[in-house]
C-alpha cells in the first residue's frame, strides 16, 4: 500500500507539470487549430533561463524566495517575448495556408530553438544548485517533500485560475468567440490578432513556470529536455481532448499517474527490465490507445469549454 501511495503522489506531481505544458498546446489548438510543436521547447528555454538566474543569484547569496521570484519572472519575460515573436513571424503569415504548412513550420521552429539553446548553454547537462533544504512528511505511507507540495499546489492554483479566466473574463470570452468563429468574432469587434497573440503569451508564461518546476524537481536542465516533455504534454492534451482546457488538466494528471504506476509496478514484475528507464513507453502506449479507441479524448472537444 505504501508503494501505491508513493506512486500516486509522484504521479500527481509529475502530472501537474504535464498539465501546465498541455494547456499551451490545447489553447493554441482551440484558437488556431494548430499543434504548436515548439511549445515544449519554449518551456525548455524557460527552464534554462530560470536555472541560469538561480545559479547566478544563489552564488551571490541572495535569499531563496527572492531567487525563485526573480527566476520565474525572468523566465516568463523571455518565454512570452519568444512566444509572441514565433506567432508573429512563423505562424501568422500561414493562417490561410494548408494545414501541413504551419505544422512543418512548428517542427522547424522547435529544432531551431533546440539548437539555439545548445549554442547558448552547451550540450551538457546543467545542475541545479542546492538552494532548499530537503524536508519531507509521511502521508498514508508516502514520502511527500515540501517541493512536491509546492509544485502541486501552485500548478493547481494556476490551472484553476486559467479555467476561471477563460469562463469569466472579457478576454476569456473573446478567446472562446475567436475559437468558435474568428470571422464572426472579428465582425463583432473582437481583435482576433490580439486574442491570438495573447493566447501565445498566456501559454508561454505558463510554460515558463512549468520549466522552473521541472528544473527544481529534477535538479537538471538540458537543451533537448523540451522534446520529450512536449510530446508527453501533447499526449496529455489528446488524452483529455485537445482543445479542451479542462481536458488538458485531466489528461496531464492521468498521464502522470499512469506513468508512475506503470514504471513502479511493471518494473517490479519484470525485474527492472521495464522500469523507470522505459516509462516513456507507457505514455505513448496511452496515446496510441486513445487515438484508436476515443480520438476525441476523454472530455471530447466541447466548443463551449475550449479556449
């Protein structure tokens, strides 16, 4: 029972990070019908920017809360500028183009970001300095660290805030109107270009926060880390129903739990042959099963719920 509880805890923390990244995929798809494969690499840029800031400030003896605040602020600024620039330069000219053109462009932008990061930060793994003392509590037999609690709590607050924003705010209504019919929304006074740019800003900012969570959780950063993270977040979005914000949250949490349980229990059953080193297999097995059995995802693609 302790192993099960521990895997659930690990899965919820990991799944909350997947859910945050998946929100960027699902919002852009809801607005443009575009799968922004560069989003995982924007998250990677946010992770490396925050890691660099933490290294510099920690070495200078800056207090930890201020270090984290400045790290996440710097990552958000860089990622939002990057996200808006990508939308303006790479995607906006292709809005009326066949669907294949922006998809290929997104893959090209992803590769460009990866190797730009490799030029700036190098191809080696970058370690996170020890800025927080490890502390844990036992809950139902599972070891729960303060960092895990902070990551999960903050992720839940961000996801709840985003759902409220889309449902209740003026910009959220404009986003939903643009998603349903951009031409009609434009005739009703909605500036669709502004709405689309804001969607990229919002998704990139959330991705930057997720990037900081990843480097804090794993203690490492790498120029290629956004590739697998992006694929898993895309899997989470498809699992919940791509274009559905609540579905991205549900899909991310479920994918994290499935990965953790499969890596833990199947690893034990196979003597470690299919353990944590092969956990990616289970994520993509879920993707295949969802596409075969329920292509619309668990919550479908209800237009009223999408960004």
